[in-house]
C-alpha cells in the first residue's frame, strides 16, 4: 500500500537550533543560521517508489513548489523527480511535518519512453519561469552514453536538449566525463539569462580526479539560456581530498555536488563534498566568481592551452561540519523565499545512495549577506 501524505509523520526531526547559529569566513559576509533538519527513513515509499538518492533541488517561487531529483538510474523505479511543499512553523523552524511530498514525475526520452535501466544518471534539477525543468545526467561512459542537460515539462515529458561540447563525450577511455563524476551541478541565474553546469571532477583529458595529492580541474559551462547556446567554459579547481587520519588507502572522493547562481555575472555558491571511508563527509561551501578566469570554450583538453590557466576564483564561506547538525552526503541546495528575519531560506538535501548506513536529510538555513 502506498503511504499517504500523513505518513510524513514517520520522518525524524533533528534539532539543530543554535544559540549562536551563524558561521562565516573571515573574508565573507555570508552567514548561515540553521533552522532544522528532517530525516526521511530508509526505503520510505511514495506512490510506489523508494524515496532516496536525492541529488538536486529546484524551487518555483510562483507556486511555492519545490522539486527534488532522484539519481536512481531506473534501477529501483523509473528515473524520476518529486514535487513537494516545505513549511516552516510559527518560529520559522523546520519540523517533521514541514516536508510534504505531493507527486512523483517520471522522466521521458525524446521518443516518449521511460529511460531504460542503467542508461541514465540524473543528478541536478533547475526550474525556470517558463515552467521548464532542466535536468542534468552524468551519462554512462561504460556504455558510451553521453551526459546530457535536457529540458522537460513539469510532468517529465521531454522538451529539448542543450548542446554538450564534444570534449565531454567519452572516447576510448581517454577523454570525456569520468564515470559518476559528470554533470553534478546545475543552476540558473536569477534573471534566467544564464544556465551553469559543472562537472564533479575533471574530464579525463584535463587532469586527475581529486585525491590527497591533487586538486581536480572541473569544468563549468555557462549557457545563454534564451539562445540555447554555450557562452563560456571555465575551470574550477576542486580541493584535494582531506583525511583526518594518516591512512591514505581508504576510499575517498571530493567533488562539486551543487551550484547556486547568485547573479548573471558568474558569482556562485559551490558545494564541495569530501568523503573518506570510515571518516565520513566534510562539506564545504565556497563563494566563487568567474570574473577574470580563462575562458576555455572550445578547448578539447587543457593541455592544448598555450597560455597560463587562470581558474575560477574561490573563497571558503563555511564548513557545514561547524554547525550542530547531522552531516551526510549533501548534493543539492536551492534558495527559497525571503524570511521574516530578513534572511533567505536555503534548503539542502543529502543523497543516501539508497543505503541503510546513510541518511536522506532535508536541512534548512536562513542565509544572510546575499546581494
């Protein structure tokens, strides 16, 4: 039996209200106040689908509807995203009834079919005022399936595809996106003139994946959204993997898992997720700017550059680990409405990988200092 919305009472609320609940870097004016967390139980069912693998968030200010994408590769159910409502209580805090799923929407190919099992890897989602939903897929390099950024209706029907530069397409394991390290970040500028897409780590031909010795030169594409064309490409240097212990043979990754455009001029919030087996996640938020960065549009591989590369500028804003909140595999963030306290609602979500050992956490903040 499919649970009804009342079953949301099964969700667990994690208290995270701090008496001094802000954090900021010394050089940043951006501040955060945690407003609460809701944890969704493992294998929670909604309309016959397991709710998990939540990797990206979107918000429709006109209707107050939120959207969240699942990265299920059509393995447990058809590739899909969900619409839901978020309500804060009288004190502007997120409680257990504050997240209410409303519907599930299944993605359809250009031919109107469901995506076959294992042939799509949806990771990020964007809503625009023309009622289009943009979704990125990391692709499946092992099956020679390229990444995509496609537009869909609010019910999941295919509308159009954005042009993906040839450099991102796999070929002979020598170039293109790495497996599971493709388009993880996607965001539109507030005026919807720009769409930004970021790879989690470097393309194969551009450099190494992040490890304890190496940063990783991820790429950020900037599209002219009205023209559906690529404007710019830039390099963003993902941090080295950070270990707490001296043991360096543990499974470990770090990468971009979400972007949030603050304007149409290339100012972004970037979420980097560092994970080390046995140590857990360390989540960093950076303020980034493309101003002055080297435009690599049309460059097949960074080794072809004949001038020094200037990457996107970045400045640490905060580590989520500095707050008294549960930390897990955070992969999505979105701005919501302005709050009575003068801040904006910032919502994050973590991807539990459909694992009993991880949590699906909706985490709300009030964010201050945005221009």
